[in-house]
C-alpha cells in the first residue's frame, strides 16, 4: 500500500510540476490510473482487515468459548470488485452437534466454494440486462474487477467466462413484479403490441419441425398513458414493457393496468398493432378497449397489392373517404389487369387483409390518433438483443432473459434486486412476495439522482488517503 501511494505521489508530482513541459492526455490518464490502483488496494486491505477483526472478536467472545471449539484455520480466496482477496478465517465446531461452520462467511452471507462474491454476480446480472451478450458482459465486469481504469494489458486476465455468466443468470430469483400505483389516472390508456419469433433449442423431438430449430412467438406490449413530442422526437410517459412466451398474455396486461391505475376512472383503452388475430381479439379480454390498425401496415399492404403509384393513390383516396365498396371494386378491376397469376393471388391476400381490418383502419385515420411506434420498440427490445445474430435459446432461459430485460426497461434496480433476493430459493418460476415482506421500491421509476451527496461522499473519502 505504501509503495502504491509513493508511486502515485510521484506521478502526481510530475504532472503538477510546472517545469514539466509535457502536454498530453497521458498526464491525465496516468493520474487516473495511479489513483485507481491505490483505491483498489485500499479496498482489498480494508476488507481483509475487517474480516480479520470480525473473526478475532467472535473467537474471543464468551458465547463462542461456551458453544464452539476452534477446529482449524483456513485461507479463502474470492474475487471482489476490488480484485482478488485472500483472507484467513477460523473453522469452528459445535460442542454438542459436532457440526462445523465458518463464522465470517456466514456473517457476510458468502456461499461456500463460490469463486466470485455476490457483488460481482449482481454486476453480471445488471450488465447482461443491457448487453445481452455473455462474452461482452464477462469482459466489462472483468475489466472493472482489475481496476476502475487501467491501460495495462493484464486487465483482460480477469475476463469472466460465458459459462460463469450463464450460471449467474440461471440462479437469479425471479420476483413477480409489483407495479407502483400511478399518481394520476388519465381517461385514456394506450397499448401497442407486436410479436417477434425467436429460435429455440433443446426442445423435445416430437415438437421439432423436420428436426430443425423451433421458433417461438415472443409477444410484447408497451403500455403508456401519454405521448410527448419535442421537435422530431417523441417519448412515452409512464411506459411499461411486458413480454411473454406463455399464455394468458392479455390477462397479464390487464393485471398491470389494474395495478397502475384506477380502472373506474379510465374511459378508453386504445390498442394498436398490425392486425394479427391475437392482437385484434384483445378487445374481448381488455374492457373499454378499441383496436386500431397501425397505418404503416395497411399502407405497406397497399404498396404490395398495387405496384403503380397512381393506382395506389386512387385506392387510398377511397380508404380515406371510407368507401369500402368502391375500394373493393376499383382494386378488383386493377388486379384484373395483372397477368401474373401468382402475383394476383398474393395481391388478393393483401386486399382481404385491408377489407377485414377496414373499421380498425378508419379509426386510425381519426385526427386524435397519434400512431403506433411498435416497430421501433420490437426492433430495439427484441430484434436487436435476441435475433440480430444467429442464436437459439432454451425455453426457460429465454423466459428468464425476457423477464430481466423487461424489468430493466421498467426501471427495476436489478443490482439491488439481486442482492436482496440472494438468499431466496432459486426457481424457474416467478416467486410472489407480499409487499410487507419485501421492499418493492426498486420497481418504482427513478429518473433523478442526488449528485451533490455522491460528490460530498467522494470528497470525504479521497481526503482520507
């Protein structure tokens, strides 16, 4: 520690010296790296000193002398956010039951035989929720373990393996989210819905398709109560993202709305989507709801049905004027001019799509309807992390990753959630915990941070070095 402090002082003295005519960013980066090394070493030393004092005080306590023998002293090495820490702890044996235990490990809640401490595992869970790459997660957390900032090549020696990252994620306790009640219940609630097919692996042979990988439909809904436009950018207020590969999708969406809002004060629930049957039939489950067909999809169908721009302009004018019969007549006549039979059959499916969703299209043309941005949500929330690269997931793993990702987007503090549920039993099913038994404040959105208190804490901490 003294050697590191001496080296850091020398680096800082060189940078501060006005006779030093070197003007480079390296002056700053070397200073940061030297201070980071001191902080890491200080953390390791303080942790070891705390554990040693904890062990000595228990060893000399009257209760210990009455109940436990000293059986052995053993070293343990764990990897912490400060790096590798090796400490000596005492193994005790109960005088009556003859069972052995380690006081400091039990007091600190450290599981036996674990290589990485719970803080590192919590960092892995939080990082993977935004990265969705086990390799990248292992690299990012590994570099943080080595130092707060370092330019040394050795920083890659702490990269965490993909298997370790997978094991950590597999053991996360899935808490069924409890959504905090909104301060104000508006008269209108908006829901956008769409799906994305994701590859599965490890499925039983009887449900595989010709021995190939099976695709599973991931349904996703985005629930919000207001859309705010600032220039060319729009944001959704009080947004909740819900994804699922299981049944009872719309029932669960209804539960979310009921938790967030006073349902009696809601007059209308506007559901937007691409016209898929599972979306359009949602109105039978969601009361006070109306389905709107996304403009992008009906215009896309129109482009695919009629290749000529002038023909599309004429056909679209009948849609805008709510002239369904005239629309069918004009498009049927235009399709008769087509000579390609396959092209005609394809165009007829698009015509049927538009006519079947005619009322939903008319509702989307109302001036108060502000559109549906679900394509962008699906691209960002599902396509980018799950299907942008060739991947396949075990069904239970996919369900777990979706739950973690949704929680992060909904403002869940995954770092604290992991630590607070560390001792709960591991399961692939959601665990329901009553609010009085568990602090659900981490599920509440937190858009602000107290920078002043953080700054004051850092000033006080660094002044002690």
